C-alpha cells in the first residue's frame, strides 16, 4: 500500500475526515494515533482508537461511501493515503492481502465489542 500512496501528516486535533462526508480514500497509519468518534451535541463519543499499522476508513468499502464517524488525530501522525478504487484493485489482485484485510476487520470488531 505504501508504494502507491501519498504521504500526509496530521497534528493533534486535526481532522482526517468528518462524519457524513463522502470518503474517497483509506489511510494507513505509519505512526501516531487517530480516534474515531461520533459527535453528538458538541461532545465526542469515542468509538475506537487506531494506531500504527491500522487502516482508517476501510469500512467504507462495505458502505455507500459516506462515513458515519469522524477521524481526529490524538497524536501527531504520518499516514499513507490511497484512493478506495486503488485499494480495491490491490485487494482483487492479491488474495493474501484480501485475507489479511478480513483478519484485520475481525480484530476491529473484537476491539469494539470489548468497549460494550
């Protein structure tokens, strides 16, 4: 993923994307930390914290392209940005990568279930 991506950086408090926005990219965290949050009545409800090696926004592959949460840097970050279309192409051509994505998504589900 890194070879076909643009590099972006975020500082603490920067938004990677906002709730209800159309997403066109997925992001691999090289270093730093990104909180996925829902914003309700000016308060933030933390859904999940993503760290080095995590892919932010990957669930958009299974939705209509609109994200139902915001992503905010909680530490300075370096991320690799790849279009969803390019990411899907990689997944369709590399079965091992697709399997790793399924394992990764399952680990996210387990992590979110622990919060309940």
